[in-house]
C-alpha cells in the first residue's frame, strides 16, 4: 500500500517549488513595511463627537507605520509621550509638535499638533514595544500600539480594523444621541433654571484605552426665566471642557480664566448680567476630575456656573471652544 505521504518524484519537486514560493512571499511580506490606516475622532453632526482613536489597539511590525486621518470639526492630536512624562497642555505640545512621518521608539515624544478637517499624520515605529497613544486635547481618548518583531504573527489586518472602527463609530455616535436626551432630563429634574453645558460618557471598547462620546451642545439651550432668577450651568462631560460666554469672547478661547464673575461659597462662579452687552466669561469648566493612583490629587475646581439676570431681554451666549460646532444658547428673561 502506498503511504499517504509517499509521492512520486515529480510531485516532490512541485511541492518543493510551492514551499519555496510561499517562503519567498512571506519573506517579502516581512521585508516590506506596512502602513496601517486609522482615524482620530469621528462625528455625527458636528455637535455629536466620538473622541476616539479608531481602532485604538493595533498590532504592527517593527518598521511599519500608521497614518491617522483627522476627519472632524473637533480638534485632536496624535501624541506619544515618553514613558512617565507629565502630560502637557495641548498648547505646549510635548513640547511643540514633530514633523509628519516622525518615528517613535519611546525615547523622545512625538506629537502631531492639533489637526482637524481631513488632515493626516503618519508615525513610523522602528523598534518593538508597547506604546500608549493619547490626544493632548482630550484626556479620555487613548490607545495602544503594539510593535512586534517581524517574526511574530499579527492577529489582525486592515480589513479587520476597518470593520471594528465602523462598528465602534456607530456605537459611539448612537451613545451621543442617547446622551443628549439624558442631559436634558438631568437638568430638568434638578432645577427649573438648570442648563447642561455638554454631556459625555467615557467607554472602553477594547483593552487598548478609552473613548469619549460627547455632545457639544447646551442642553435646554433656550430657557425662559424672570428678572431676578439665576440660571445655573453644569458641565456633564468628563474630560471635556466648555465655557459659558456672554458678550465679547476672550482673545484666547482656550484661556481658562473667567472674567466679570465672583465666587460663591460652594466654589461656583457667579455673574450678574443686566444688559445684553455685558461681557461675562465662565472660563473653562467641567465636572470635578476622576482620580489616579500615585498622582497628586487634582482639586474639584469650578463645578457650577451661575448668572443672575437683573433686567429683561434676550441674552445670547456661546461656548468659546465649540460655538463653531453649534454650541450656543439663549436665555430669555421676562419681566
Ligand atoms: Cu464647548
């Protein structure tokens, strides 16, 4: 009986040729650096933003690169800090930004700077390692790049990441739609004169990091009150700053400083407005931050912003960071 693996000489030659071809192809694949595509941020309408790297956990080979596209009206950065580096303000960069096509191996930071509206940025990874990725504008927008030796197999290909990104985009943006209704409900049940300055939710859909679904809107953006009433804004968006600004905008929309306000006993900032031409700026504010182990505790900061209206009229206001995305509101003050 012929053994299963006993082949005539011609077949052996054929098999050898096939093996050699396969080996050559795999060598070629290892030698040619691959370029993976990803996005930094996605949006529904510009008021619904997923502050997310999609995908946010990827496996590549040493020498490969990743190109991120920034498709949104919201600003983001692609930033690889050095391990242990103190997180800088996005205005400072790490410091500054590094050119498109920079290499990252953990010894010097790489930062795209703030990009948006279809810009792209590519990073190449010459050495194996597991590297954290963050957006310097959004604390809850992170990812991980696993850079493997070319001998290691990669678990996924571009098609998988594209599919994953599509699914996550749908989920994150539908979260944002649901959050808009929830924010409105929260402020209505809390107070007759409460307004939410944005709402957001932080979620992990891979082990690689966190995304934020964010609604860049004032919820209850048209409110009617009477002279003498106080309207109170709360920001329900972890890690996403907003402002409440009446009248003239500050020169730097990202300046955290308020103007024409006093501080209430509970730490809230409070302004009195008697004319639609009054200039009042809350400065950046958000919910008291979460905690991190082995890092100095951050103070609660300003948790609420209040304005008392002393005259009737229609008072328009904006978030200086997101007004171009439609984050504007009106207080109608009746006698
Ligand atoms: Cu805003």
